[in-house]
């Protein structure tokens, strides 16, 4: 085995039962031998060098290409073991040298003018949509769910997420709402259907737009919810409420100032915005190179410090920040298990290589939320400090009212807010 790879693994893997079989058949063991055995086989000598010098890219790439083969245990088991150990024993600096270079050039990688942003979105979302039906809930909520506990079914947790966001928006019937990054339309349809507001949703995905428009027609909400293929930077307001879920990760660090200034310009004087996005509870870093290359080109998961500085310069007022810690780990676990259960169908739609790529994406992302300080932020913003009640009690009361309205199939009637 390439000696630096062995040194790297012996430094990181202190606990667990990991065996690596080289291309020549040599088996090396790492850890204390406790726990279920995890056995991986390396198909060629070149892979040993690649894993030592750039593991963040080549673990996923080699698994996708069939050069890293799991003989015992799954790729999730391998990633979980390594990431959990790495919390106490981080890799040496020489194993992170390429990540330093990526950090220095990250603004170039995240430069997302309108045309490039549209191509980046198409790379992930304008694939055969039936893939998403294999692992998402029926509403196609492709963002962090809101779990009451770890036994909550995915569908219930995704409904709770929409309810939680609606409560934070402090909606009233007839208000104009902008959904930036409206996806397949589930949130916009929920807001209009339960509160009677009028929603404009913008997306850069052609396929998502088609489905969202059809869903609005089927739900009888085509007059209340309007979806457009449009970049947020070209939208005109004003709007009483703005919501954005899972889109900010695609903005790019170069454009944070533009994003929040646009939100401010679009928001009515007494308006409220809620931005829901993945972030990191540590200093600024880089996008995982496998994710950047194969899954979300142009994407970036920001530190809270990067976001708050842009908000402060925009003129918006931060009225609430909530941190969802392990909710996305549980969401990704549910997605991963559903995808694996539908592997054969996914392979017929695409191929085995795609399935391994997608499995690695879901498994690696889940591990990142369990072990690598990734969280989800929900930031509430206003233009006027009096726009919302003094305490957060209205959020809980609104959630209860929304849940009752969902059960009874009626529109919720919220009391007028003190700030209105």
C-alpha cells in the first residue's frame, strides 16, 4: 500500500474495525477491532495515491466508478466510521493541501451570473424527474424536514417544515408572497391553500417549473400561485412576505450582498422574509469537491458569519435565527434508505454508476450533518423592527392553527399581529 495512505488511515481511524484490501490482495486493518467489520477493496495502485492526496474528491469518485468496492458494509458505514474518528483525529495538513488551494480559488468557482446559475441548476434538477420520486416524499420536498423526534415519518416531518415556515412568515389572507427557488411548488401551494395568500414562485429549473404549474392547475390554485422561470435578480416587487428554502446554497459567496439587497428592495415596508438554508457552525471553508463536481456545481455552504455580514450591510433587520441541528441528518437518512430500496428502478432509469454517485452523495451528506458541523439556519428578516410581535409565541400559536386547518381542510384564520 502507498505509505502515506496507510499513515493517514492509522492517524485517523483509532476506533472501529476497518480493513482495506489493496489491488495486490494485501489486507491492512485499522482501528481497535471493535464493532461490525467494514471491508473495502481498492481496484488499482493509482487509487491508493489518489486517496492519500485528495480523499475528499477521490473516495466518492472511485466509489462511483467502481474502483472502490465495498466487500463488507456499505459506503455509509465506511464514511460514518472515518468521519466519527476524524472528529478527534483530524487528517494531517499535507492531506488537506488541495483544499487550501480550493479555498483560495472558491470565489471563481462560485461566480454565478444568471447564465451560469441556470446551467448549474439544470445539472442537478433537469434530469429525469422520476428519480426524485424514488426517495422524496409525495410533495417532493427537497430540503431539510422538521422532525419532532427520530421516529417521525418523513411525510409528517416535511409537512411540519412547511407549517413551521408559514408560522414564521406571519401570513394573512391576500398577502403577496415571493418564493425564491420554488422547486416543484409544494411550499407555494401549501401557503396559498392554507392561508389564502397569493404566491409568485421563481425557479431556474425548466423541469421543476413544468411540474409546479401542473400541480397548481390540478389543485385549483392556478389563480393564486404563479410559477415563473426567472432569476431572483430580475424580480420586481413589492411583496408582503418572502420565503426561500434550499436556494441560498446556490447563490455563491460573491453574490451574498446582491441577494440580501434584492430581498430588501423586494420587501414591503412592513414585510417579513424567512431564509432557510444549509450552513456550517464553524469558520468559512470550501464546498466538498465531489459535491461541487458531480452534484451541485457552483454551490457553497456558508458560515453564519459570512451571511450575517451581508445582511448587516443590506439594511435588513434580523429578527430571529433558528438552528436545526440534526434534522437534515434524519432527512438524508430517510432519503438514502428510500433510494437504496429503489436501486433497481433507478438503475433502469439511469445506470449503476449514477446509482453509486447518488448513494455516495446522500451518504456523505448525512455524515456531514452528523459529524462535520453542518446545520440548517432559518433566518427571519424585516425592514421595520416593529413588524412582528415582541415574543416568539405567535409562531407556536400559528403552527397549532395551521395544523387544525390542515385536519379540517379549511383555510386558517390568524389574528392580526401587533405590528400590523
